[in-house]
């Protein structure tokens, strides 16, 4: 087997000398004859959910060395979901592009991908799919469960819940602030079935994680053991030439969609899976999520749809226990990083706690997944997560109350004179990939204070942005085309009647087509759209695709492979 890295290191020529000499620094000469395994590490103090990954990387390093490879830690762009403005999603494609290019530019033969916080695993997988070197993910794992006043706290979900309680006057601001130090109990990512947990589990269902590893809590010593084993596996993957294009197929995405539905996972996974498929040239559409996933039962009783948290999920048997219950819905041909079919991992995967992971006979929700809506408000699609919605609102008509930006929303939502009632439909636009820019998680708009005080806890909301995976409510999101891309969402006016019918998969504004065609967006609406002048934001706005195809950049679709470029000197 000729290693890719040999194109840097082999031979006696001056250039090989240069490549080796600068890497020596005490390293024995035969280290350059071995598989060179990059450890793409998203550890960063500014991504607190991933800060522990340097310790995980040390275990990967030991495994690589033990298997006869040479480990090389590669710090890559990291995105802290709670810290990065205007939204981490703006930078997902940049992180993916930078990682892809650095893997291609460097003398590496394969890569172990260390991610955790929401956008990190998607960006790493997009990069790995495009560069198509042998790649395996070690998810950083969720944090342990914190408690406040004796009650477990779900990261994110309970921030939304407690802040609504403050606004409703049922919790003091002082108690709310005190809960802050209890929210994050340990290292690791959010402990709800939010986007980080979802993407770790979906990555395993895709076959990119060693089966059984995703969901291992970050402080659990078994994570380090798994990281060590994954380091060994990465070397084996080089020998077997097990690249993403050899095991990530349409069947893998079928399994990921089934898993996404069965775990009651985040709607964000829809955008990320579409983007990853786009990098592989696999035809995956929004409708596949509805067709494959919408009849799959939700088996996992985790917040935000249910009660428990990731520590409970792992104790109860984890993803493999869930997948065993829906084995008949999985594609048995899909392979994993081990070279074996995913379904081979399911024979010995019992449910240890049926309260947390339900059996097929007693699901949390009979049919979960993502419903894909269309209509004159979303001609190319929008999504809603019925399991996180209120059943009585899944079919609803109400007068629109329209906001042109999240700032406009915050400025007016608690105005006592705002003409809004429990039947109103809150419409927020300018929050798509182009309009914001970056498609932030603002679609689960807080409810008007005066309605909260009346006991209202959910309303129909419609937005071209995303929603945190930790959020809940009857929220129609990812509306495409977004308002800033000429979508009809830009034409809705306050007072128009909006109708939602999830069973019929419709979202419409009850305005005649000819009148809608006559309308032009209000100048205030257009003024709220982003118009960046320079840098990444300019590039992003000019090239980003809509959410229904994954919100990747148009020039990043497909695989560029790992061909070695011309010499550097
Ligand atoms: Fe990092 Fe939730 S903020 S996973």
C-alpha cells in the first residue's frame, strides 16, 4: 500500500528532506513511513462544550501509536453555539471548508474527527465527505445532569422554560439567576436531545462512529477507552482504504433518518444531513425525511419532547437499544467505519430502562419524525416537528402578526397594545441563511407576556430561521424560499389569515394568488435583510443555498477528493 503521505515524505529528494526535517523534532525517521492520522480537534476555551476534547485526543493518539500509525493533532475551526454571533450556523460552512482544505493540504492519510457542540460534528462530517480520506468521529459526549432545587435541569430546554416562568410571573428573577450555576454540571455538550446529542447519535446511525460510542457522557471513562479504540481503528481504515465514499450511501442516510425520528431528534439534523449528503453527491431531499421518518415512533423520552436527559439515555442502553426496536425499518446494507453493517451491532443491545427508551409496543409518540409542509407560504418546503408541537394546534387558522426581524420582534412582542391573541400566528422573517445572515435559532419566538399571564403556553409560529433542538412548540421553520430570497413569506401582512394543516402537510396564507402576486415586500422588510460588505459574510450571502437543500455554499457541493496538489517550494 502506498500512503498518500509518501508524496511528501518518501525518497531522498530535497523536498522530501524538507518535509521530514521540519517534522522531526525528536520523532524517529520511520514515523514517516507509517499512516499519518490527523486528529481534527475542535477543543477551544470558547467552545466550552468541546473544551475537554484535548484529553480525548490524547487517548486517540495512544490508540494510533499502538496500531502503528503516527498521530498528528490538527486544531480546526471550532464553534461554540452559545457564544458565536450572529449565529454559529453562519460559520458551519466556513469550518467545513477550512477543515476540508487543511486535510487536503497536509500530509495526512486519514482523520479522527473530534466534535460535540452543535455545528462541530456537521462541519467535520461535511469536510470529511468532501476530502474523502478515511475518517471516523469520536463524539465528545453530553454533560452529566445538573439539578436546581432538587429538580434535574435540561440544558437549553429549561432556560426557555424558566425564562418563560419569569415572564409569566411564576418564578422570581433572583431564583432564575441562581439556577444559572446549576445548569452546566460538568464537561460535555447539552444534555437534552438537542442538536449536539442528535448529531452525535445521527453520526453513529450514519455509520461514522464506532457503534455504541455516541451518547457516552463526556466525563465517563468509557469515552476515553472508546477514543483509544477509535485511534487504533483509524489506522486499520487506512489499510482497508475505508473512505467515506465507500461506506456512506443512501442506505446510511435512510438509517440516519429512522434514527432521527426514533430519538425525537432536532430539526437541525435535517439541514445538516442534507448538507452532508450534498458533499457526497447522494440525492437526498426534504421529502425523504417525511417519507422515511414521519411514521417512525418516537421511543426516547428525553427533553424537550419528554422527561429524561442524555445521562439517563446512555444508562438505558443508548442508540443501539433504540435501533434494535426499529430494526425492521433500517437498511441492512448500510456499513459503518468498522466495515461491518450497522445492524450487526444490534443483536446484543437491550433496553435497560423502558421508562427512558420505550419499546416499540409502547412508544412515546406513535409517529414522530419531521413533517414537511408546502403551500403558498413555503413553495419549496418548511418543516415542523409534530412531537414537539401542541396537538390542538396541528390544524389551525389565525391572523398573522408579522415581524421583520428578531429585533423588531423583541421591541414589540410585550407591548400591551400589540393586537395579538392566543389564536394569532406569529410570523418572523429575515431569519433565513441570506437574510440574517446564517439562519439563526430564533424561530421558537417567546410568547407575548400578556398571553403567558393568561396561561397560554403555545402558539403557531412561522419563520424562515431554525429552532434550537432544545426548544419545543408548534413552530413551522426552515420556510423556503426565505423572505430575503424572494419567498412569499416577505409578502405576508399583519392581519392576513395563515392556515396550518400538518396532516395535509400544508402551510398557506389565505390571500388570493393574484393579490399575492401584486404585492411587493415592504421597504422596511427589505431594509431588515443583511447586506454585508466584505469577508466571509459577503461570500456566504452570495453563495449560500436554501435550507431545503442543506444551506451549504453552491461551490462546496460534491467531493473534491484528496489529490495532492503541486509542491510548495
Ligand atoms: Fe454546545 Fe448546547 S451549547 S451543545
